[in-house]
């Protein structure tokens, strides 16, 4: 499941009150291994105090600020941050204090840090398949920063996973208002539109994602989504762009698979041979198919055997053994 996260956070969550602790850098599971995590948006500083979250010190700090007691607010914020230096509510209160003191830059940083916690925490909970908790955290964050693209995207992801396509689409649309050119967000929306059997709308979002990225990993992930909806004519040029950035045997193989879908057997064969020269074992599996489709069963047998020698225990090995048996039977005819 595609989520928006930059930090690993372990948490116990309720809708009204939560405590977090931060760890090291994380990449989310559903993104391409080559793709970087998406950026966290910069929220607009709050113009008034956020609603109560059930945190007593936070509420006391807000009330102190409203009465002009900045020192009392600072004391309440210190108690929060002493308990949890990464507290989202502590960061929000710090932003309110800085804003009250006229420190706009400090307030913006505090708000950004606070929303980053909400974004990362909700993403982690999604990855842990704790959708209800993730939804609570993301919506709590949106109560404080209603324009946060990352939080809208994570709400959309949970709703999509729960089968609420209309609700998810609305949240994705809200997310795009704040990040219209974010390639990962566009790709994620395109992915779900494909799942919802809306290939034309999905392709439009995926094309926009392609136009918004120059990262080879992101482009490869976009191409994979295009392939999933049968848009081979778009998948190939998307991988052309990725290979122009980074000519890797894996990308050559991905492009070959798209070329197979586009019925470009010669182009697929050329890419697979280049991938094999780059010591990429899966290319042997696909080249065997190309050779078999062309009637070169001897060549197909050789490629399947090479693949099985290099990768005897991968899931595709079972299919390769079956295909190898069929190829050998064709040779006997």
C-alpha cells in the first residue's frame, strides 16, 4: 500500500491523545525499491489555536496563550516535550508560542515538524495494516493543518483500502490541490483509479506523474502502473525516460516486458540481450519466451536452463520448469 512517510515511529494511538517516539529513516513498502520517499508538504501556519486534543498540558498552554500568558504556555510546552521530544502536539504549541512572539520562521518550522509527525505516524500505521488508527491520526492532523497534502493522501489510502472509492478520490483531489505536481501522489492516485477500473482517468494521472519526475525509480514505478492497466504504448516511453537517467539491466528488462505487451518482439529481444549482458538473471526467463514465440525452441530451452541455474529457488522457477518441459517437447516434434 502506497503511503507518505519519512521516519519510523512506534506509537500507541487513540483519536484524541497519542504519544510517539522516533527512530531512523524508512522507505515505505509499497513504493518501488528504487524510488525515494515522497516529500512532506509545508503547512501554512495556523492563524488561531487548534482545537483541544485531550492533552491536558496542550490545552493549558493554548488557554495560557489566549490569556496572554506566554511564560505559562512555554511551561506547558516544556512539560509535553520533556515527556516526548517528538510530540506532535508539543510542536504545534511551540508554533503557536513562536507565532505569538512574532517569530514567523520559528512558527513555520514548528508547524512543519508537527505535521511531519502526523504524516509519518499515519503512514507507519497504514504499513502495519492498522487502518482505523491511521485514519484517526491523519484526521487529527488535518484538524490542525487542513491543507496538508500528505495527510489527505494517507486518508485517501486508508479509504481506498477499505473500498470507499468515492471518499478516497475526494481526499486524493484535496491532496493534489496542495501538491499538483507531486509525481508520487499522482502515481498513487493513478494506481487506485486503475484498481477502480477507470483506465482512462488512471492513465491521465500517470502521464502527469511521468511529466513531473526525472527520477529513474519513480519513472519505473509509473511505468509499472501503466503496464498494469495495459497502457503499453505509454509504458515504453516512460521507461525510455528512466533509462536515459539510469541505464540499468533491470530497467531494460521492464521495458522489454512492456514491448512484449506492445507486440514489439524485436525491441524486446534487444533489451533482454542487453540486460543479460548486464548479468541480470530474470532477463533469461523473458528472452526464452521471446525465442519460443518465434519458434526458436532450442534457444528457448537454453535460456530457461540458464535462468534455472542462476535462480533455482525464486517463485518464477516453477513456471520456468513447466515452460522448459514444454519447449523440450516442441523440440521433439
